[in-house]
C-alpha cells in the first residue's frame, strides 16, 4: 500500500514522542496532538479528528481495563494486610539469614524479587527499607550495594517480567496483536537473564568491598543518611514503581525528589523509615506502632497464607505449561486468578480486622485501590490510544470506518522492509534500543505500546518471533525507566531508603544492567527466536 499523508503524520508523531521522552517531558500532549492530526488527515474530517482524541483513549481504556482492575485489587489486598501487620511478618524471617555481607546480598535479592513479583515494587521498597535494609547494613553490605540490589531485583528483574500481575505483558501484547501469555513467558525468561547477569556483575564488583558485621556500621549509616534527601514514607510509596506515571524532578542537593501530584490521593500505606534498632518499627517502642501485636494470630496466618496462595498459583501455571494432562490457562485467566485471589483476601482480612464493619472496610479498600490504579495507570491511556491507531483493528474502532490492510504502522515498516537487513540480531537490538530510549521518561510502561506495535510489525520480516521482540522491548523499557538506569524514576525511592545519592546509584547500576540487557538480546535471538 502506498504511503499517504496520514502515514507521515503518524511517523512524525512517533518521532516527536520519542524526542519528548528523551527530553524527560510529559508525553500526553504530543500523543493527543498526534492522534488528532493523524485522524484528521486520514479521514479529512475535522469532526473525526476531534472525536478520535476521545475515542482513542476510550478504546485503550476498554482493552486495558482488566489491567486497571487487577492493580486495584492487589493494592486493596495490600491495604488490608497492612492493617493487620501481616506484610511485615512476611519478611521478618529473612533477618535471621543476614549474618554477613555476602549472605545479606543474596537474601536481600531474594526477598526483594519475590515481594516485587507478587505485589510490585511500590510496597516492596518501603517495607524492605524499614525491615531488612538496616539489618543488611549491619551485616556488612555497603549502602550503595543495598540500593543496587533492591533496584535490580525489584524495579528491574521482577517488574520487567511482571509475571504474576501481568500488566506489562498485556500492554506489550495488546498493541501488537499478540498473545499476552506468550509475551509473559518470554519476558520471564529474559528478565531472569538480564537480572542474573546484572546481579552477578554487581556482586563481582562488590565482592572485595564487603565489610565485617558490626553495629558501628549501622550507626554510621544512620548518621550519614541525614545529608541526603531521604523521602518520607508516603512520598517514597508515591515514587516507587507501582505503575507508569510521569514525574516532575525537583533537585534537592545531593539527591532529588519527586514532587507530589497534589491531588491528595493516598497511595498504598508504606512502612515507616527505621530510625532506631533494626528490630523496632519506628525507632521507638515496637508495640506502639506494630499492628501485628494487636492481631498476632491473624497477622501470622495471612503472612503465611498469602505467599502460599500465590506460590500455588505460580506452581499451577508452571505445571500447566509442561504437563499435557493439566489444562493450561486461557488468555486472561491468569490475571483473573490473581485478581480473584486478591479480592477474596481483602474480604477475609477485613473481616478479621474490622469484624462487623468489614463490609464498609472492604469497599473502602477496593475504592482506594481503584483510585490508585487510575492515578498510576491513567496516563497510559492517551499514549496507548495513539499507538493503537497504528493497528488496523483498533484504528477501525477509533476512526469509525473499516481500515484495509494491517494498519499504518505495518505499512510504514513494510515500506522500508527492503532496506532493512532481514537479520534477527539487528531487529532485536533495534527493539531494545527503542525500549531503552522510551524508558528515559522515567515511567517504564508508557513506551510498551510502541515497542509492542513495532515487534508485531518487524517480527516476520526479521525472521524472529514477534513475542520475543515484544518481550525484549519490554526489558528495555522497564529496566531503563522502571527504576535502575535513570535518576528521575522510582530509583529515587530506592536511593532514599538506602540513603545514598540517587545519581551515584544510577551510575552504579549502569554497567551491570547494560551487560545484562546485551546478554539477554543475544540470548533471545539464539534461543528464543
């Protein structure tokens, strides 16, 4: 199909959005403007151009609402667990393992990864920062190493696969017309490759810098932390990577902080910063602030039950993949199971914590979860709406007319197909580069519709599976903007709890993360292509 003016407008919109991302500016306005101009030029109707601005976001919201709902339910579950103090009990046993710096490194890695995998890094950062980070410092792990481990294991490895909640694979697959489960499976493998290489490189760089365990290390760390801009617990939870959102950078001396959105919406409650003994809650009397002492049996039950419930779900998904006798989950069922379990846990925990008032308490948790989900993910809708116009199926819904062929984006790729070497390595590295650039806005998720759409268009011509390319683009997006490589992302929260300068932490993560991304790119072509 010959290229028309609408194709060139759409291409210009993609370039402007990428340039805006690199300039660390909000990309909603460019995305909406590009949507309007593309629809206007394509249809030749001003009315269609204006309505497309609304319809693009509506189509995106319709197709992505399952993602919003699961974020809301998981957030509501975390609210209910924090009321009982079960969230802190889930990580408490790991404090006994951290006997030296080496054990602290790997224990911190495991706990951060699994909590972030099941609940996202938003609650993981303040929770681990309050309970485990002081223990790791006392065991001999340097604060910079603590920040690197938390960032790579949580914001990097766990979030880039998003295998349990599956927001990221859904965004990547939707724009490219792919199976979200296939993208999720490839993303899980690639996330382990990136994370494994990055953390091994990080451990090798840190090996000779481990210190002998001493209470003096904790005292020095607490004193030195005052010179850095350490976020308050509420602020840290807002900056942690629950989901994509644009951020306004405000310099504060040695570090930086993220300005409050100013709308008064409460994020999930965070554990308080630790100012005293590693075994206290807030530097004072543990009994005065720990809800687990008010609900000792309930907090213990849920601290055991919740991880077992989700581990059982993961186990079922693994068995279903390898055993023909166990039915595999259909598309969307995995997310439904996660959300359904979360909702049931909300009701159970509210019943235990509030008794007769559990009906109102449960509803409040769910409403707060929905508010948080739209606050965190709402910015993706106009962005995804623009990239959906590049897909024929979605463009037909947005523009109100049948679109022939496979869409604007596919036409653009087909037009230059003859000039692009049909080489899997070139396509893979190109998608990775686009993902890393798209992540420079500090969001991690806003570029997923772009890399997903490109993967769906490039895969066949390059001789590599499109789901592999989508997963690789997801790695570039989230490892870059999710909170490991750019200082204006949720890395700020990690640096705050580790009490190190955020720019230094970003530089510390650069070499390990880039080594992991390059290794994963080669791995994807050789073994997954």
